[in-house]
C-alpha cells in the first residue's frame, strides 16, 4: 500500500471544491479566443466595407477614383420614366447612360440629336413592364433595343455601345 503524501497549501488551492479537475479555465480560454476572433472578424469586415465605399480615401487624403473619359463617348442626361405597370402599383425607371461612338468626329452630330435620343428612350421605356427589366437578361435586352434606336436616330453616325452608369427600377 502506498501512503498518501502530505499536501501543501498550493496543491490544495488548485483543486476545486467539487473535486473535478480544472475544466473552468479551459472553457474560459475557449470563450476568450472565440470573442477575440469574432471582434477581429467584425473589424476586418468594417475595414473592407469602408475601403469599398471609399471612406478610407477621404480619411487618408487620397484622391477618389474617377471614371476615365474614353474618346468618342457622350454622356446622356439622366432620364426618369414611368413603366407600364398595368393595374398594379406605379413603377419608375431612372437611367444614366453613356454612348460609345465608333468615330470621335461624330460627337457634334450626336450632341445635336440628344433631344431626339432622349425622346426615343422615354417612349420605349414607358412601354416596358417592370418584369422585362429584371435580371441581366432584361438589362441586355434593354441595351440592345436602345442601341438599335440610337443608331437609327443618329445615322449616318454609329454608336457601338451604351454603358449604363445607373439603372434603377422602383
């Protein structure tokens, strides 16, 4: 038989009153690690969102990103049109677009036809239903239809593409 050894005061303090080993310290460490990881994740997400929105450029004194103007392009004025919603609630579309031209020399002719282009856009948009503008297929169809109408209006000049700067359906 072995004899129990004498227990000093430090050993007695290490044993919890319920007699179970030191499980409370491990659980506390795990919780602390999880909390620290969660806080770090939230800070990283907030920093990423601030960077994406351009807040960090403003704080650090950096220049904001600006779109480069490509040769042969014309910005069209912002257009708002009501959509053909039938008997349902009224829907609107707001569009800011840029025409890309095949030849930079055609810019004055296209600028002169801007009112005609805007009228064609408004007429076409008022005949569309909100469902027709949903998704990437709706945006592609809208782009193709508007491009065909623009090319008819500005002939013999030719637009190669329409870039939607803003397209909001509400």
